[in-house]
């Protein structure tokens, strides 16, 4: 329809929803989320790795970096500064 101008928001959304060729857009939208999920997975894996390392670290190492054992989870999840 050349020159058709929708006059109501329902017309705009109805035509956008029923248009052809939206499957590739949906597929590319889903693919766009994969790097985000990979980043989140790597971040959680790093926090778990650092927490496990510090929980098994000798007391002398924790004293050197100024960290108490009860603050390990907080330090790995939120970072510094820690409440004293």
C-alpha cells in the first residue's frame, strides 16, 4: 500500500508482528545473547576459582594481603574495600 500511514499504535505493532522474514531477526537476536552468557559464565567461574584458592590459602598469605577468612566470600564477590 503506497502512501499508507498508520494512525494508531495497534496498526504499527500488528504490521510489525505479522511481517515476513522475522525468523532471521529472531535467530540473530538469540545469537547476540551468547557472548553475554559466556561472559557471565567466565565471571562466575573466576569468582569460584578465586574463592576456592583463598579458602585453602595459608594464614600467612591472607595476613599479607590483609584479608580475614570470614571475609573471603565478600571480597571475591564485591571486591574492596571490606568493612573492618
